[in-house]
C-alpha cells in the first residue's frame, strides 16, 4: 500500500484543528483502505506516527485509542483484545466518503435533483398557470389570483371566479430504485492497483447520499464473483476481494430480481467492474474460461442485458480498466441494453457515478 504525503496546509485544514481530529481523519482514511479492519488501521497509524510525528505531548496514540472508545467509534473484545469499529464509525465512513466525492461536484451546484417535467411535486417554482381541478390549494398564487379578479371587475365590482385562480408550478421529483453491483473478483487487487477501495468508498457514499437526501429512493448492493449475493449497508466498509472469477451474468440476474420487488417507477443498475466476464453456472456446473473473452459467457451476459432493457432497467457500466477488448465487450452490453458506459480512472469513479445518478433523477421519468 502506498501513501502520498505533503506539507500540512493550515489554510486548508484549519490552524485550530485538534490532534484528535487529525488522528481521526487519518484513522478513517486507513479504515477505507483496510476494509474496516480497525486493528490493521491502528497498526498503520502507529507506523505513520513513528515516521511523521503526528501525535504530541497532549495526546499520544494510547490516549487517542481511549478517546475513540469513549466516543463510541470502536469496541474492544475483552477476551481476545480484538478492536472493531462501531455503527457510529461506519456512519462516519459513509459521511466522509460522500463529502470527498461531492467536494469535486460542488462547483457545478447540487441539491434536491428534479426532473424537467412539471407536475405534482414538493418544490414551488416562480412560474404560474391557471388553476385546474385537483390542484393543491397550498400552491395558490394569491397575488396573481387577486390581480386577475381586479382586472376583470375592478374594485367596485370585486368578485372571484374560477378563471381568476392561479397556482404556482411545482417540479416533479423522481423516485429511483438503484442496484449497485461491485466486482469482487481477484483482479480487483492485481496488477499493482487497489481497485476495491475506490469501489468500496463509492458504495459507502452512495448509501449515505440516498438515505439522507433522497429517502424515497432505494439502494441495494450486489457483490459478484463466482456467484452473486446481496450486501447490507452495514457491511459495506468490510467488502473484500476474494479468489473469484467474474460471474457478471449472475450479478445482473440478482440485481434484476431485486428491482422487480421495488415499487419505484425508475429502475437502474450501476455496475463497477474492472474485468471480463469469465464464468457462469449452467446445469448446476460452473463453466469458466479466464483466457480472454469466451463467446459462450459473453452471450449469457448480453442476454441478461436484453432482459433488463425489456423490464425497463438501464445498466450503467463503470469500467475501471483500459483494455480495448474489454471496452468492446462493454460497448456490446451498452448497445443491447440501451444503457450507458464510462471508462473511469480510479480517482474519477465516484464523480462519474454521482453525476450519472443525479442526471438520471432528472431525466428518467416514464
């Protein structure tokens, strides 16, 4: 694992930042890299402190660990001595991941994202229109209504008629069901790149975004390797790569089954992957081929993409690999599903995914 260090910037971090806050920031960063392993994160933090002198006379690492426990960030098993993070720490990781990803997006503006369609909604717009039966009286434009009545009858013969009433337009807010698919095959940690940490961080951030800002939306997580399985939000910090092949077909099938249960009108799959589909199960037996693209495997994946399209589910693929033949596979999947694809670098993954999520909430109303 490699880290990049730079000179401390008071203007950026604040000259009054406490030693505890500095250590907590480092501890959270390390947790993202260790897959939520608090013991390993504390060992790395100790090594960093020995090298760079992060602690001071007021707070050593022992004091910091005690404070983490006192503030409810970690628990220690009294028998084994193993340290684990708490639900509070898990929530902190989601919040941190969301903040990091949105930092690059703030300049473009953000907020409660809307569709371009007018209709029943919760946000009032300055434009008005004549009242029609069924409009919410809370959206009544009192000033415009009275002005219409005065123009029609004057002060001397003032009365209100149905044609006088004006209401404010409102923006219709979408409700989106999203399944985030994360590739946990072995290649996510091969070739000298840590690809699982950006994927894990993106999942944490998306979970925090949806639960705190879009409570009517839903997010389900599907991990896939030799097979596919659902991941609960509380388990996101601990996602780890395994000695798996890549069963993309199983991941799409599981995601599609989840979305069938969701009542949201708009449904989508976000798939983060770096490798080629290399296996699927047929007749109870795993068929696998890790040596290039196997047409038999690819066809099964494309079949799933077509089924998703028929069921109104759009697949957006975030490919974090640059191999031309893998990009060709992604283009085939995108064409058959009428979906989208991004060829994202590891540092761009979160921004690409969030921009697409925001854009979909505005566009995809059927």
